[in-house]
């Protein structure tokens, strides 16, 4: 069976949303160092390898929002799909204090090979998915670790990340902040814009409504937690989009 660098679910769903999960899996394709980055198994289950729990939330949200969902099928440590091709963090050799052995000697040719095999096909498929729809709304779904090595604990349950385009993010944040049980961050736990990232490439460059949602990964470890968050977010996302479109009417 040929390796496929992405997984597409619900391609023919016709809701306004398109959901992308850039860091969905910790898969290392067989043509990358024999299918291993030479990291201990424990490291490959950590946030450095993928966004823990994000794929489950994305797939469940897709069903609730009648939205297609595209997920990567390669670890962010193979090549990071949420980075532009010129970004220095595209192919990481050190991440959160962990050296990535199979990446230590990766040169420009190896980076190009991984771009061609993984990064570019994923982005081409996402572009085709969006281009086939009238006025699509891009939601990218991520998760973050509760604490980086040697850093303070992160208090946020959920973060909404954005660049200058806040048309959708502003009402989404306002709705999330109405829930007193949630600690909500704007551009937390990190800033929401990198030149050439997924939102920049597929939404901002085309004037499309967009938002990037980050959920703390200890809150979405299980399938039940993922379902609960999807059910919680779906009506809020729908309301935020309705408000956004009404503001523009």
C-alpha cells in the first residue's frame, strides 16, 4: 500500500467550515530513516511529535459542523506542515530540550525530499478542498502541552490564535470568555501568526474567514474528552460565524 501523507474525512460535506489538523499524528513514514526518528517511544507520544488529542476533536467537530476534515499523516518532527518552506523551524533538530537523532544531519536535499513527499501534498489537498467551496471558513485545530521543560505551567484551557484578521476570532473569543469555568487565551500560549503557515497560506492570502483553536492536551486525552470538547465548541463556532457574517451584512 502506498503511503498517503494526509487523511481526508467527509470530503463531500457541504457546510461552510473546513477543518485542518496540521499535527494530527506521530507517524514516521517508512522512507524516513526506516520509519523511525531514533527517539524513545515515550518521546514519540509527547507533544513534540504531534498535537495530542487534536485529531479526535477535529474529526468529531467535522461531523457536528458538517465539515470536511483533513489531517496530516506524518509527525511534525518529520517536517512541520504549519510552517512555511523557508521557516527555520520547518525541520527541527532540537525540540523542547530533546535532540531528534534522525534529523541531526538532515541537509537541504533531505528537507526537499520531505517537503515533496509530505508537506506539499498535504497543502495541495487542503488548497483543493478550499478552492472547491464558495466562501469557505478555515478552522485549524491544535493542542498544546500544559508545561514546557523548565517553563511555568500554562493556565489556559483553550487559546484562540490569530494574525491581523480578527473578524471571526473576536466574536469567538467573546463567546468563549462568557464561560466562567474556562481560562481563555488570546494568542496564548504563543502568538498566532507565522509567515507561510497554514492560516497565512490558505486563509489570509485569500481573504477567507479563519481561526486557529488550541486546546490544552491534558483536557483531550481520551475519546470521551474529545467528544465533550467537540460538543462544547460546535455551537460556539457556529454562533461566532453567524455574528461575523451579520457584522458584514
